């Protein structure tokens, strides 16, 4: 049998279809491309593979650009392409094949006369298909057939016949199906042997760069960032982009329009409603409208909203049809963003008042089967605040209002809760929201309301108590502990912690495991109040428990706060190096999870500022204080206020601003009980001011009433006694402060205290004419201070120490960290009798010194970061600071200079 002829004799097929009607020639015409059509070469190159595979499927939703892509490709092809646009109204095997044969003829490929043409619109003879396949298989060059809108072909027998012809035509035919749905063909067989080219919705989607080019074709020049936002909203949907571009042309501010257009009031809405929604069955339309209130959903949740049981099959069908329902895997779906917006608006117009009920149904279903975040979102959208607050409290998730992860979101979510919502849960949420902002008046009032409500429910007969009562009472205990912390009431916090420990036995273990932030927050609040009370060791125990909590990001904030408080304890005990390391660890703790800086108390920044003052890094100290002030930390508890007062007063004293230091030392700290260390350091600052201004008697009097368990104040009192001319009394006081041995306060005293104590003893010896003892004590102080980079004690000591620091035995101990190092070898050595000490250099921080040591070990930036458990950027920041302080620009020079200064 002769093969199909190309540009041969007149076609032998009929000029009329099997019904006797003339063929509609528009169905054979390759669609024209609009003037604003954008040819995307990446898709054209992919479609070129159609010449190498028997079957090509171009599949996507309505308006995805399938037809225009195929049309542009077909129009550029150097061979004939048979194009057939299918018509749903003209289905039937005979009608389909009659049009198929006519498409071949219209492209110049004439079927042999023996193939014939179907006479019956509803059926086709197998002989015709066999002869057609045989004729196609004899061709030297394959005929390319494009079947557009193939999704309109719904008869399984047509698919079977088409697969028969395609299979037996062999290399003589290349079939391209343009469809919205998965074609009824055994695609798995073609995929398995690599005989199919596929272009799907994800590939058809426009990229931001392509969207920018498309908008330019419409006369719109917008930055790629604006195009990217539009692509995210449209998911790169071709028709949506074109319709938005057309509408933006009419706007005076196209860029703003593309960012903020109301999708339900555009031609995009008309397109999707007509081409997608109205083509669905009434059941599918109802489901689509109802699930438009959801972000993601599965069949069971969809059934809960419709009250039916057919969601699984409906959703699967909508996805197969590319009806803007995206499958996410694991039986989860979501609507295309634009389609979802339009459906949501259409729901409000079509069924006013239904939306709150749908949100309520979703919230109820999700409370038992879904995530808490989705439950709360739908509960709030329904305006059912008792339900929403109850869900948060019953899940034991009230601590999330304080963790920095979702605190802003939850605060915003519950901002719409009005006073009409009354329940223990709503009162607890209100109290938590206000206490999180340190609004004590409102927070404590709501907490009292919650306490009364819970007391009433406690009186409920046995067996009738609400199921979430234990969780509510535990949430109340957490807020009580926080209230104790914010009000400076250790007894209140201790009572709350004891209550919480008992209630944790009544709450399901899985709830406690799911919310490790609750235990971490409780320990942090308890530790803070113990610290305020001056119970350092008890505070350390509670705070260390919080630091050891697992939970990743959910407990990062309480771990950060607890590390900051532990750093303050070390600082108050005179261990600036330990304090700095813990404070830096606290900063890193929240940086790892990108939490907002203002989420916690920021106490670690104040500790770093105080440490910087002790090292005479005054600009650095000011920077830390500014950072603590600028971040507007929400947790303004007494410890934080007193810590700021302490650091600020010390910085002002170091700068010589005595009156400002006195004012700063008197903070407006409102607390139920006074803090011994806060009062002591307030008195110490005032005493230092009087001492500087030449009033040693007044300075000594201010510290007489300070308890002896505040070693820093004891040393300050000894210094005042010595200045007042009473060395014996000074030495008697110093005998209470010993760096080694002993118990309690004596054992915990660190070098920031003992160095100052040694210097007071040295001054007393110097005044008594005992130069040897004075030098020995100063040498001891230099040894102790060098490890911690303590410089302020020597600057505060007064002029008597300068001659001693210039002597040969002590000069070497001071060079390189307290004073500049020795001059280069070529320079003449200063005469031993020269008593003028050089000016003090800006000292490296502890972490900068750590980086410098590893630099000397030839470690890379990445290796240093890994060794110190910090980011590479943090190491680079420290390196820049090291280079600046050492006046160098390179690593080698930094190490060389550091060795000259005896920093290494």
C-alpha cells in the first residue's frame, strides 16, 4: 500500500464530516500569536525533542500558555504540521477520526484513497485505522500531528484507537498532545522506554526574568523584584501575568498596581471563574468555594467543611484536570493563590455569613487532627475567642507568647479579642500578652481574673472539671512565676515554681514533651528572681537547668536569657572573663535561630558593657549600652534595670562624669523587695564619686551599712578608709576578701575584686614606706589582671602606682596589655630609671584574643569559626577589630605585632 503523500494529489477524504456538515477549517488553523507574545527559548528547545520521541505531552492549567507555545513552535517548523483543535461538542469516534484525517490533508499530507473516511459519527472501522497506521509507517519523514485541547477527548475508545495508530505508525508520526488533563494513554509505557517528551505546569510557569520581559512587551518597565513578587502571587501563570499587564497599562502607577491589585476585581477573576470554576460540577464548585478559606487541606478536612464524603475523588479529579488545585504530596492540597483569592471573594458574595462557620468547622477539626497554628488561625477568623484561647492553653502552648518564634504572630492574632470573651483561657492569654510587654498593671489584673475563674472551676464537682484544667492551672503558674520576676518578688516566683512542679504530674507527658519552652521559661523566671534576691548559687542552679533544656529554637530565648543572667552572676562575683564568655554565648544562642534581638531582656549586652569598662574599652562599652537601649527589649525586669544602672554608672565614672554617674546609679527600679547586690553597687558608685571628689569620709560612711557578703563593696570601703587615713581599718576590711580557700562568698570572689584588694594593700604598704611589699602586691595584681585584661583597677588606683609601673620588675608585666610593648630591637632601650609609663593602648576583648591565638596557629577563618562555635561572619568582624586595634592590615602582621606586644 502506498504511504501518505505530502503535497501530492487532491485529498481523497470527504469535504464534509460524517454528519454531512462542512468541516470547520478554524479547527485546522495554527492559532495566531498576539503581538505581546514572548518566545521562551528554553521551552522551544525542550519542544524540539518532540521530533525524537513518538509522543509529546504539553500539560497545564487553563491559560498556562500551552497552546501558544505549541503554535509558535509549529509555525517555525520547516515541515508541515497537522493541527487539530478538538471540540467537546463533536465527540464520537467517527467524528474524531474524520477531523484527524482532514487535519492531515489540510497540512498537505494526503491519506491514500484506500484509507477512506468514517461514515458514522459514532464509530470507526478498524480497517481504516490499520490502513492509516500502515500508511504513516511507510513515510520517509514523520508527520507531526498536534492535537490541541485534547482534554476535550473523553471517550476511552478514542484514546485506545489513537494509541493503536501511534504505536503502529512507528517513526512515521510524531504526536503532540496539548491538554489540561492527564491524557487517557498508557503514558507509563512511553516513559519507561524514553519515548515521551513532557512539558508540565512547573516548566510552563514564567520565571521572574521572563515576567520582566513580558511586561516590557506591554510597555511596562518594572524592576525584577516587582516582577518576582508578581510571579510569586501568580505562580508564574501565563494568562494571569498577561491580564495583569494589560490592566497595569491603564494604571497611573503600574508598579504599585502589580503589587497591590485586588484580584477579585480584575479580568483575571472573570477568566478563572468562567474557564475553571463554572466548568466544574456543582459538587466540585461547592467544595472549591468552601476550601478557599484554607491554606492547605486534605480530603478529610474538606469533607468537614462540605458535610459530604466525596472530597477525595473530587480533589483528585480537580488536580488531574489542572483545575488550579495543587497536590503537595501526602494527601495534601492547596489552591493556586490567585484562584484561592477569587474563590474566597466569590464565597463571600455568593454565601454571606458562611465564612465564619467554615472557619469554625475547620478549627474544630484541626484541634483534634491538625496543627495548633492552623487551629488558632481559623478559630480567630471565626471570632470564637473562647475556643481559640482554650486551644492555646489546653495545648500548653502559652509559653509561645514569650519565645520570640511566634510571639508577634500570636500577639497579633489575639489583638482582635474583645472584652466580651470571658473564660479562664481568655484571661490567661490577655495576661500573657500584657506581661510579655512588661505592662504590669494590665497583666496582673488579667492574671487575677484568671485566678478567680480557675478557683471557681476548681470547685466543680469531681468528674465534671474541664479536661484542660490542669494545663490552664500550669499556664497560670508560669505567668505567676513571670509576675514574680517582673515585680521583684522572689517569694511569689518560688510559690509559682512549686505549684508548677506539682501540676506537671497532672498534665499528659506528651504535652510537656511537645512544649519544652514551658520548663525553660519557668527555670529562667525563677533564676532571675533568685538572682535579684542575691541567692547566687540557687539562682545558678535554676538558670543552669534552663540552659540545659533541649528544644532548639523553641527554648533559644530562655537559654539566652539564662546565659545572660549567669554572666551577670559571674560579673558580680568578679569574674569578667567568665562573664564575657557566657554573655557572648547568649548572643550566639539567639543569632543561630535568627530571633529578634528585642525578644529577651538583653542582659548579656549590659554585662558585656560592664566587662568592657573594666578593660577600659569605653567606646566599646558605650556601643553595647546603645545596642541594649536601641533594641527595645520587652522583658524589663528589675535585674535588667539594675544591670543597666550598674554598667552605665561605671562607664560614666570611668569618663569622669561623676554627677551623671550618681544619677545613673539611682534607677527607677520598682520591686517588692530590695536586691542586696543592686543596693550595694548603688552605694559603691556613690562612694566612688565622693572619693574622686575628695570626700573620703562620706565615701566610707556610704558603705558602712552594706552587708559583708558583697566583696566588691568591702574593697571599696577599704579604699575609702585608706583615703581617709585609716590604713589599719582598711586592712582589717580586706582580710574578709580572700581569693582562695574559705566558704561561700570568699570562694566565689574573682580577680576583678581581688586585684583591687591587692592594689589597696599595695597602696597601704607604699604609704608605710614598705616599697618591697608594695611592688610584690602590684606584681601579684598584674599577674591576676593580665589573664582577665583588667585595666580599670590600675587607672583608678591613683598617681601613687605610676612610679611603680615604670620600674624594671613591673614594667615587663604591664607591657603589651596595660602599657605598650617594648620598642623594636633597633631602638635604644629606655633607661631603667625612666619612671614615665607610656600611654595605655586599647585592649583586645576576650573573644578577639581567642581569634588572635587561633590566627597564630595558622587556622583559616572557617576553622576558627568551627573551633569557637560562631559564624564565619562573626570571626571576620573580630578580625577587623583586631587589625584596627593593632594597626595592621594582614594576618601575618597581626600575629607579629601581637607577639611584639606580648599578647601571645
